C-alpha cells in the first residue's frame, strides 16, 4: 500500500498470448454472467484499483473485513468485495474448480479459481458493514433483495477489461493515471470524489482543497453504480466537461472511476481513500456525510455528518494518503462568495439550495440562480430533467384479485388519453400474462418474474417520456420496491393501493377463482393460501366499496396533478 504515486501498481491481467489461450480453455468451464456491480468490482480487481486484493474475498477474508475491516493477512480493507451467485449455480461448483466470469453479452473477462463457497449471514453483514439491517439503506436492500444467497471466493486471472463505449478518453486505470502524473511531474495530487454534478460550491471546495494541500487536482467522479435516483452518469459527465474550462488546465485533470458505490458512509470513505491511493493520489477530500445514503426507516441520518472524516483520518497514515477534510460550503450573500459553514461571518445571510430543492426547481421549471450553479450545468440538467409535466411516469396499481385495479386503470387510461400530450400504455396483469409471460406459472418465483417484467417495460416507457399504467396484483413488497427503483431511475412512480377487502373481492368474484382457491383447487392464491403484503406508504390508497369507478380514477388524476405530473 506504500507504493510511490509514480511507480506502477500490480495488475491481475495475463499477457495477450496467455489470454488467447485461456479464452479457448474457458469454453469448457462453468460460466457465471456477472451483474453490473460484479463487473465494476472485477474491473477494479484486475486493474489494481482494489490492490492488495487478488480476487473476490475468501470466507476468512470476508469474516475479517466484516468484523474488523481487515483481511486475514492483517491488511486494512473496509468493504466486502464478494462474488454472490444463485443457489443453482453454486450447486454446480465446488472449491478447487475454475469458473469463467463473463459480461452480460457472454464475453469472457476473467477466470476465477474457486477456493471458498459459503452462505453468508447477511443480517450480520448489514449491521457490521452498514451500521443497520435496514432496507432503507440501498446497499442493505441490494444485499437482501438482489445479491445471490451464496458467496464464492478465490483469486482472479484477468483476460480482458470490460468494454466501455462511452467517454473512453476519460477512463483511466490506476497505472494510466500514475503514468500521467509521472509525465507531468505531479508529486502531490488531491482527489475529489463525487456522484453529483459539479456546482459552484464544489468548485470552491476543490479550489480550496488544492490550495490547502499545495497539490494538483484530480476530479474523480464515480460512474459505476451510485445511489438509486441519482443523476445518470452520462448527464453528469457532460456537466463535468462543460465546467472543466473553469479550472486551470495545467493543474487539473478529469478522470472517471467505474466503482459500484455501496453508500457505506465511514467505511465507504475509507475504501475510497484506499482506491485513490492505488490510483496514485497523495491527498483525498472527505466532505460532510461522505457517501451517506440519506435517511433510515426512522427518518434519521444513517451516519453522523463527520463520522467519515474521523474514520479516514484515524487510518490515513496506514493507508498512505493525507485527508483534506471539509465542512459543508454555503453562499454568503453579503460577501458574494462561498465559505465553509463554520467560517461564516457572524450576522451574515446564508443561502443554500439542497439537492431536494434543486430537483424541485428542475421539476417545476423554476429559476436556478447563478450563485448556485453554472449556466452550462443547469442547461445540461434541464435537457435530462425537463419539468415534470413533460416527463414520463408510471402509475402502479396493486391489490387483491377482483379489487377493481383493472377497471380503475382502464378509466384512468381513457382520462389521460383525453388530455393528450403523451402516449399512454396500459400493462394489465391478465394481458401481460397472455402476451409477455405466457410460459410462467403462479409460484412466488414466477409471480416475481412477471412483476419485474412489467416493471422493466414500464421503466422503458417512462424513460421515453410516456405514461405506463400497471395493474397487477403484485403481492410482495420487495418486488414492488424493485419495480419502483427501475422506474424512478427515469421518472416518477405513483403506487396506488386499491384497498378493497378480501370479503368484498370474493363477493364480486365473477370467475369463481376465490371459490376454487377455498376448495384447494387453485394453489398459492393471493389472500387465501398466499400472503398479500399491504403497502405501508403508497402515494395513494383508494377505497372502492360504495365508490364509483369514475371517482376512483379522478382521485388518481388529482394526485398526479398535486405531484406536478399533469397540469391542473
């Protein structure tokens, strides 16, 4: 970990001749198609960004990292980097075997020699690594609802790096950055980590940090996976490039880091510091609530505002990087400049726009003042985030069979088509079953697959500016949450719980399904022999008993108006 910032760092790639040979040999190996997060992790394993790791963590390394933030060797490492797989694949693989690791198109990237296979205690991992087993934390939600149940560990033999077709000239490996610093003679370089567009406060912070450290500046944004709901990396990189000329060209460099963030607060900040050390950085900016995910299920911050700074400073000497801590930057109206929040002159007028307020202004087409951001950045953000009344969105009805979901959804579709302006698509449960999921049964697994397919189609409609109306039963909270995340990456999501009682649904039952379920002739029937998890906080809850359909649809219209998604 104490390599000088100009010296090459070890990589896990083999020579091109060996890589060609391994590609042929890998044809006979079991293959695992990597998830997006696993591809990000593998790339940083292979190119040295995760030095000293030689592969995905073994069980002993994993236990050490979870409990003490150290590998079995004693080396500092705060974040589990594991290969999670499904039970079916795990059953076909035993320690001592090699497996081929492929991207989502089937291109082989590496070979892994499996040394360990185990089923982790995910509750313990959540509590020790992220501080709470609370699915309001995106990494904990990922751990429980997306990551596979079995972990494989072992060393990696790198064959080729993942292909990136976007911003190729901005993506530097650790050794490419080290060579760049060596060529320019940069011996002191401070890194600025960000997953957000750069605004004026960020510029002031980075200027001050470089001046304080007497160092050159590397703007090093994360463009792998970030927090659900963040501005997409394509927009962010265009924003970075738009303001790059506001920095001194001779002392500033922009490079993109393909890291899959976990939003792990203090541990994540320390992980970021180690990764930056591997990229040849000598200094690292740690700001307020670094890599914090926001609020927990009780509405409180997961981490204290300066917990990350304290932890990184504690281990900075061992990591081999100097910490440049910063408080929140705020704009002082009388001075017409930015100050750290603890240096604001007494009696001054402090102006600030939170991320929530910025999103509101973009959503409603309101002014974003020049003191807050650069016109070039605002222009890029407005291109990607037009006012809500011009964005796509999804209305997702959920409720028992016979609750009235489809009827209300049809009425809503007609009302929205009458208004015009955006294409409207109805994804009704029965229709989707016929055309999109005809091969699926009604087991929990198959119902989950069906709802996720609906969510994927809805997210594509939303991304392209249309309106998707979905009306499945969707009995499971975790699946509804997954659909919400898919859609909210591109637009708004309105969950409507059609709260008709099971007794009323049985009374309305024209198809006789409930009777058959009561007689045991239909297995795993929601509300009878299989549970329905009632939404805790839907945007709207609609009662249908003694209420006509038009009134129910009108309630949804009023909610859409209040959310700014359609004009009153």
